[in-house]
C-alpha cells in the first residue's frame, strides 16, 4: 500500500471534527500537537513515555520542552501505527525503544528514517508496566495492519482508529484513509465489546486527529451503531 504523506489532514481540518487542544490532559495522557496530529506524553515513575512520536522532530522538541521533558529522557514510544505523521519525530529521541505490534513493522520501515526495527514486539491483550503505570495493548487492525490502541489508567489512546466529532460522538476515520476501512470499524466494535466484557473502565477517549472527550457512552454508542 502506498503510504500517504498527510494521512488524515483533510479529516482533521474538517469543521465537524472536535478541535485539538495542546497540553490538554486526558487522565495520564497529555496532548502534544504538531499541526493536525497529536501524540501523547505520559509521565511514569520510571520516566516519560510517548504514544506516537509526532510529525516533525523540531516541533516535538518544543512540545516536550513545554512539558519539562528532555528528548533523551523518553524511554519508550508506543506506536498506535507507523504512518509518517506519527513517527517522524522519532530521530529526536536517542534512547527511545520502539514498541509496536509485529504487523506494523512494514509500515514503520517505510516511514521511519533510519532503523525502524521494533525493539519491543507487542502482543494483543498484553499488559506493560512502567513503574506503577499499566498499559493494556489492544490490536485494532484496519487503519493499518498493525494498528493498536492503548488503555492507560482509564485513557484509551486511539491513534487513527477513530475520531471524535464536534458533537462529541465517536466516529470512524474517513474510509479513504485506511488500508481496510471495514475492518477498522469491525475492530473498533470488537474493542468496545472486549473492554466492556473485561470490565475495563474507560474514562477518556483520545484520538490522534481530533480532540478527545470524557468517554461516557460514546464508545458503546459507536459500537451499537456499527454492528
Ligand atoms: Zn494514520
């Protein structure tokens, strides 16, 4: 699949998508904006980790500085997926381990400058621990083959697996932006059902190309509307 340079630019600029707010916190996850893409910072007992690596290295440097973080202190980047606007800041982070699902290796190789070998191959359903911070890993294939979502202390980091609309609903990303849009939606429905079955409390939804929201019933409403 040919990788788009600006995968969700049009969607994010659209007025019916919830606006992104820099430095806004969704539980432990702090939004760091670069143009229309958000990556998230989580400060743990054992140092900062990132969910995705933003779009441009110099912009990422500024965003980290705003939050009192030095690039060399970032120990791990958990990748929701490997599109360019989510990985291009990676060269700024000399000590960051790449953590992603195995199925995302090809997309990462295409888009990361230099070595994009996954250091920590994640698996669906895995729990990672960074000090007292727990990260649950969920495979959500469709936007890309190895797309993931992460649940961290009640914040569900969604990457490009879904968007929040201006009306505060959860919606799918535009079909032409995903490798397999139908699978993307099926995966999101399955994720909603799974989180419910596991009894996981989801307090916030935090996508990469829209603002986030307090979760409320939005995830289940999305699932019920797309079965
Ligand atoms: Zn993407």
